[in-house]
C-alpha cells in the first residue's frame, strides 16, 4: 500500500504498509493530519513479485470528533400578546464536531 501527500500528482508515493495475508482487504492509515488531502494506491504481491499499482484514490483526513460548536443568532419573540409564551429560535450549526447532531438542550 502506497501513499502520497498533497494536491498535485507528484508521483512520490511511499510504501505505508505491507499486508502479508491474501484475505485481508483493508488497512487503517493512522497518524494523519486533519484536513489534509492524501492519495493512496495498492498493489498485489505473489511469489513472482509485485503487480501493477491500482488506480489512485484521494481522501481528506477527518479531524478527531469533538463537541459541536455553539448555535448562533439566537432570538426570542413573544408568541402571543395574550399568552405568557416566548418562542426561541437559532440557526443550525455548521460544525457538528465530526459526528451527527442528536439534538439541542435549552437552558
């Protein structure tokens, strides 16, 4: 398995792993920089030697999940002049911390 860091097609792929098993079909690349574009290729090996490289795949490394950012533009309005109610509203957040939101808590 080979990796190349960067946006340009530099062709500077470096071997990042060797899997000595014919029935393992995945590898987890670790120690990556969040938000960085990585390019990968894979080849197969037998007793004769190494085969051709696969087509290239590109992917951005995601950041470690964290708590979401705070909602913004919070507003309040009286629902009805004859009732003791206030409607609260806010814009949805843009950064959920890398995992889907499950809801909101109001205080």
